[in-house]
C-alpha cells in the first residue's frame, strides 16, 4: 500500500455494536444463541502525539487524560513489555497473553483517570492495549461512539475492537489503505472505509478479547467476535461459529431506559430452572430450536425463499390497518421473534416496558422481542424491507410518545473497518 | 330416603362451570391439560307441570316455551324412545346412545323455539334429555346460570349436567335427599345441597355428554366431567383422569369481553406448528411439563409443602408494594401460571386485553394467565389464601377501571349437587 513511509498520518477504525437475535439466557444453559452486528459504530481515531505524551479523549465518558510517556514507562518495569516495535504483538504465544494482560492491567490500573462511571475500566483497557501494541510512542487517541453504554449493545467490545484496530493500524501491524494526499479535504460523507485484511483480523479479535477481559472479567467472546468480523455469529457451549450470511436485517431498536441487573436476571432464570427443571428444560429447548431456525433462515439465499417473481408476498396480516409486503423469510422471522419473546416472558426476564413496546409494534403488525438480559434494556423490532419510511416514522412517534428512545439500524452488516489520511 | 311416594315435589340441581388451569391448545397436540370446577353454578329447577304440557324457561337466553305433550309425542314416533318410565335411561347399551341421541335430535330440532343466539341448541338438547329421561311426563323446567355464555367457562356443560341431574332426580332415578315438610319455608341461604350418589353420578355424566354432543358436535368430554364430578380433572390423549385433590384454589376470574373464535385460534396454532415443528413441539412439551407439575402440586397434601410452623412463607416478593404471605405451593403455582402465560403468548393465542390484565395483576405480585382458547375470553388470577379481601377489592377496582368485568371464585370445589322440597 502507498502510505508514505516518512509521512505522518491519522488512522480511524470503526467497530459495530452487537445485538442478540435469539437465544439470550437459554445460552447460559447450553443452548444456541445468535448475535449480529449492529450498524451503530464506535470510532477510534489516532493522530500523532505531541510532547512525548499519550492523550486519551473519551467524550461520552467525560474522560480527557494526558500522561507523560516517562510516567507510563516507570510503571511498566518489565522490559519485555516495552518493545516499542509493534511487531511484538505477535511475538508472544497465545498462552502467554492472559499473564501479560494481568500484569499490565495491574500496573496501569493506578494510572487510570477518574471519570464517569465505568470510565476506570475503559481507561485501564486503553492503557493496556496502548502500551502492549504501540509501546511508548506518543499519540493522541479519541474514541467516540453512537452506542449507548450499558444497554447490552456491546459498547465495550466495540470500544476494544475499534481501539485495537486503530492501534494496530497506527503501528503498521495492519496494512493501511491508500492515503489521500497531504492536506486533501476528506469529508465524512466521502470517507472510505476498508475492511481489515483477513490475516490480521484474527489478531484484532484476540487483543480486543484481552481488553474485554479487563472490562468484564469473564466475557463470553461473542461481543468482540461480532464487532470484529461483523455479520452473524452463533454461539453454543463456548464454541463461536461465524455464519456466512449476506442478509442484513432492518430493525428498530428501542432503549427502554430501564436499568437492568444482568447478574440478578441470569441468577433468577437459574433458580427457576432448579425449581421447575422439566418445564424450564423444555423452554430452553424451544429457544434453542428457534435460534437454529433463525440460523437456517439467515443462511438461506433470499431467492430460494421467494414466492412468485416479485420476491415478496403480501403477508396474511393484510387485513390489518397497516398492510405491508413481507418476504417469506420476514414472515417466518417475525413469527420466531414473537415466539421467542413469549418464551422470554415465560422464563421471567421480561418487563412492563418491554411488553409495552411489543404491544405498540403489534398494532402495526410488527414483531418485537427483548434483546440481551431483559428486565428492561433494549427491544428489537423487525422491520420488513418494504416498510415505508413513513410507516417507520409512525411507529417511532408512537414509541417515543411513551417515553422511550428508538432508532432504526441495520443488523448483520460489516465488522471493523479502517480509514486513514495523511496529516500535514 | 324419605320422599313421600305420593307427594309432589320440586327438585333443583346445580352444576359448576369449569376453567382450564393448564394445557389449553397444547392438549390438541397430545399433551396434558388440567381443568377444574369453577364455583359459579347453573341451576335447573323442575316442578310439576300443568295442562299436560312441558314448559322450558331459560331467562338468560330469552327463551320461554310451552309445548303440549301431544305435540312432542307426534314427533317422536319410534315407540322404544317413548318409555315413560325413567328406568329406560339405563336400558340402552352405551353403544346405542349415539344413534338414539342422533335420532331424537333430528326429531326434536323442529320443535326448537327461536330465542337468543345459541338458544336453539340449548332447546334441542333440553328436548332430547327431557324426552329421553322423563318421557312424556308434564313438568315445568327453569334453568338459570351465574356463568357467562361463550366465555370458555363450560356453561353448556353445566347446563346439560344440571338439567340431566334434575331430570334424573325428578324421575327418581337419582335418590332424593330428605324433603322438608310440605309448605315449610326454605330460604336460599338455608338450602341444603346434597352430592349425587357415586353410583348414579356416572349416569349423569354420560347423559350430559350426549347433551353436549347436540350443542357442540364433538365435545372433548372434559367440561361435563368437571361439572359432574367437580374438583380437578386431567385430560390427555382422550383419557380423562379425575384427580383426588382437596385443595380448592382461590382465583379472580376476569372476562375480557373480547369475543374469540376458538376454531380459528386452534387452527392458527396448528399452522404455526407446521411451520416451526421443532420449536412448537418443544413449547408443547413445556406446557405438558407445567400441567404435570400443576397436577403434582394439587395432589400434594398442603402439610408436606409447608415451610416452618405457620404453614406459609412470606414470598420473596415482599419488597414489592403489596407483600403477601404465600404458601410454598402458591408460590410454585404462581410461577407456573406466569410461565404458562408466556408460552401461550409464544404460540400466538394471547391478546392485548389479556396482557393488560396480566400487567395490572403483576403490579400486585399476582400471576395471571388466559384460560381456554385465548384471543380474548377469560383470564385467571391466582389469589393466595392469605390475601385480604381489601387487597382483592383493590385489584378488582383496577381491572374494572380498564373496562373488564371480574369476580372472585373458588376453583376445584364440588361437582353437581341436588336439593328438593315438597310442593303444596
């Protein structure tokens, strides 16, 4: 690639969030879950540093920190951790990574700036990834996001994936795409995003997982995998399978803004399963079957599922007040969404706010389900591709009229991407 | 018993309605359902007739008909159907009954009076049971009911059971309990109801089933069985099992007053099962497991389920605004009710009105589910025995404030009972 060896440049990496399409909670009990990339991005920008300092700017978390590199160097005393050449990120065996991460985490935690809630872990993960990948090179890093924090949309994974990718690209571990000429104006609209080379994308995923470990302790690895590779991912008994689907879904995502306690919700389901093992086992099995059917539908080329030449059927709902042309796949997926939501209510993780949204969208013949832990959090509403933007606006007005916030998003699109430009 | 052989008397029979506690819809696909007697009664009263006539008075259906017995005799030409002695009700083998019923039905249908919707079938069933059991004896029959018609509460079965029992008692096929003296005032409050003798109760159930056949075509036999024997009945693959439970449940029954199309709802579930056989199969299995667990709980003596000396525990819900002492059995049943409702939503038979009621009662830490076909109809809310009547009133006010009608009822109580008194 034609990045000028001597010239300075700015890199950007954007990583998508994630939603769970199917299988939340039951996955804890050994069944399949299906997660997909959410087309809302966290973007990490790295530009050359000044004054031998490392600067971190996290506007959403209220963090702006500047550390002299000397200060970082003093804390990170083990020489083998200070390889200033980015090549070192591949010079450890995978089995050494956890110890490395634990050591660096301990060291850098004391550097963490105080910021908004959750900011400490974000700063610690940053310093870990920064020192491990860039070493002691001065740089200014800014991470901003379209994703709400703590809403089960994989914001921390998107943070780690975007940051890791930007750091690896800045360190030239990831090959950079063609740069525009120095000083050439690049508007955001015209910005060109490039996929990360297939050989390096695994490296992104592995480092991002280490960052997630710092933030979450014991992450499943689903979130960083979805954010890195994009599209759709199936998870079952610790095994992650990337699905080759090219059928992005159009969804409305509503944030109930009701706080959840994921740990308590998961524990509640576990206790209910102990009290009613046979019935709960059968419900988990039903959720598993739904997840498998979702996988099958997403992997079916749209052509073969079509009825007639137009590629769509008018749903049998057409007697309703809002008739909408839906493909056979959309009709099947809608029904599975309804079924899944009923089962999630059955295992006790729904919430009045979630059910309100389901009822609002049902009036438009649209199907909704909670996504993630439930008990509040976010709700997904499948939008048929033919649904007019006017109709979507009507639904949004209704939902927002009840005090919720919602936005349209593409689900199952690309993973992490990079962009760069020379700086004058 | 001391009924004066020569004296005239009036008999009354009251038969309870039924609710499905668990297993509706899934039962069509081969799983278990649990039904229980609902402590709302249909009462049939027979008093001596005048003018060689048969009089039928059905105030709820707007029917008042008087037929000269001659007219009935002319229509029913086959002599063996006109045995004036009631003993004939046991003189046919069971295999002959369906043909007998079909013949009489054809004959008496032309006699049916025009009345409110559904009244035709009620009149036809009456004439069938009347002529088969009493023959051509003059009598005046009045049937009134506390049960709403067409709400899935077994009103037609209660009608057939009460009528059959009153006819069999009036014909002395069922032994009559001690009569008060002629002219003695018997207030409704002091009226004493007697269970039907165990040897004759099967006869009631069989004739009532024939009446149900006239009204419904192909009834399952659950409704008349519950109304006849009372308590709780399990139904699986055509097999009806009476359960020996003495644990009546206290429930709030809400009529959504939303009309249902049972046939369409059952067909909809069947079609969904064809589209998603694995997932729907697992949901049916879950419903089956819930029904079996409900059976186990209802058969467990309350003592063994108790925690501590007081026989109750304060539910873990006590942090809520309406803490209530619940027994361990009540807590388990509540959870099963919640799970069952979620599964019914999952198979697509819930309705906005049903979910509204579930949400209202959930605010009081009470669990509700639809009962019967769904899509509207009735909703059951389990009331812990220790819940104060003031709290029940609050819930009722909230439910009625949304435009629904509701009433408290005992579920799982007695079956059909008779009472009689001499008339002067």
